[in-house]
């Protein structure tokens, strides 16, 4: 348990700043990078790329995983594979990172912004059907914080209207919904290995291809639109340009780093579970007394322990709390701003009131420091600082 705070404010000692995120080595990252160099293959689709893909395919029980240079590029690949074209509509939550939308806008689609649930902050499946038109091609649920969307309901609605589901699972690798891994429900799913994610290689991602009919074309578009994969398999005598595509293959150096992270899966998940649970246990009473919302994880979900956040009663309190933490050498940060109210969102017809939950939540959410090697002493400093926040003065 965390000791109760004193009433005196204590400035942070020099050199003890607690960042929001701090990447770390978890195993054989340096060893594998050296091996990749020794292999003489540090460009795309090298030995470590193949090992990462095989690991994820086996661990998730999916037919095909392709590493990409980012989660953004995985989503862009998905838009190409679905032949998204001008005039198509794609339903996306307004409370998400811009990549979720950009991937489809780049293909000429019009984004249709959906509001989120007030509990999990995931796409509100009860409001989904009202957004569907004859132009709708796909729906992109985002598993916010690694807590699964209501994929049973979303899947049924999509099937009823002949829509394709693309999961944005940047936060949720190895999380589950109703006993099934996130990223295995849609025809396609995107992963991110950015340094802020649970498993990382600096910049990286992956596309999960659950629809076997899309697998071979996925190899082609990822290889600049060529049939190079068939050539390497000995299926054609030489390869050539056969489709549209781009260069979405990560360096095998990045894959070497990532493979060491994946090997440490259980240790990483356990570290993050401990961080999440300590925050939750230590702040639950404090939050209840102040009408502060903590993360909600439904019983149907096994989360990935991606982040921990607070939803405070007002934007004024959030700003004051962020300043207070900063004065203690602690970095707390806000998260997504409503996409439908951004400059581009308004260009596509977004206006105030379209997504009221998103608009309300985005002004009040603050994320706390959360990373694999956040030690208990540092985390207790964060918790004490939150408890010592002069609440009455901030209101």
C-alpha cells in the first residue's frame, strides 16, 4: 500500500524526473541486432522479420502477419487491400489517432465520425448502425487502451450491412475480448510497435491478415506492387510490377530489436500489469471522493495493460493537475483531441455536438507515466503527487 501523503509540498530532487514513457531493453535486443548485421541482411524481409511474423502468427493463431514500418502504414495497406476509392465512406471513432482516419482519406474516402462509449472510450456500437449509408465500405473499431471493443455487436452489424471490419489494435496486442485475441475479429487488423507501445522497436507495425483471400495481394502491395514474394518462392522466373503498392517493409535491424521484445512477452505483460494494478488500487479511494473516473475494463475483456488514465471533472482541473505534476518532475499528458472538430474534420462536415462523449472526455483525460520499467518508488512518487494535488484550489 502507498503511505498517506503529508500536507507539505515536496519539490522533486534534481535528476529524478519521471517521464511519461521510457523505452528499455528487455532481453537480447543488442545481441540480435549484432546477429542481423552478421547475417548480411539488414533490409526488409530478413531472417528476424520472418521470425517476428511467425511468432505473432503462432501466438495469435492467425493465418498471416506482415511487419510494416509503422502502425500507420499497416492501416494504409489495409485501405489499399480493400480498394477504398473516392466516394466511399469509412466509419471511425472521433476519439483516436489521426492515422486511423488518414489511411482511408488518402484513398479518397470520406470519414464518418462515430462517438465513443463513456465507460471504455471505445466506439459506441449502439450508435453505429445509424451512421451507415449506401456508401459505407468499412468500420474501424479502435481498442482504446488495449480494452476490447464490443466486437460481437460490431461484427453482427457489419455482417448485416456487408461491411468490412478493420481493427486498429495499436494498443491491444495480446489483449482479449470474450477469450479471443484482439486483432483476430476483422478481415484485417493493424498493430503498432512505436516506442510508446507495450512492445516496440522505435518505429514499426504489422498488418494481421485474417481473410485468406487478401493474403497474397498483401504480399504484393507491401513489395511496391511487385510479385517479388512469388519469385522468392520459385513460383515465377522473375518478378515485375503487377499492382499498386509501396515500400512498407521495415529494416531487419528493427525486427531484430522487436523479436527480443516479443520473446520477453510474459515478463513485459507482468511488469505492466503490476504498474496498472498499483495505480488502480492506490487511487480508487481518492478518485471516488473527487468524482474522478478511472479506467473501466469489462468482464468480457482481458486488457493489454497499455496505459493508465484519470478523467477529472473539468478541463481546468486537468490543466492544474498537469502543472502540479510537472512541478514535481512528473510528466502527465492529455490524449486525443476530437478529430471531427479538427480543421480536417470540419472539412469533412464535423461540427460541435456530433460526438458529445468524445468532446466531453477529451477535455478531461490525463494519462499517467506508464512504461515497462517504471519502478515502484517512482510510481509511488506519482501517486503521492496526485494525492497532494490542491484539489479545492483548482476548482
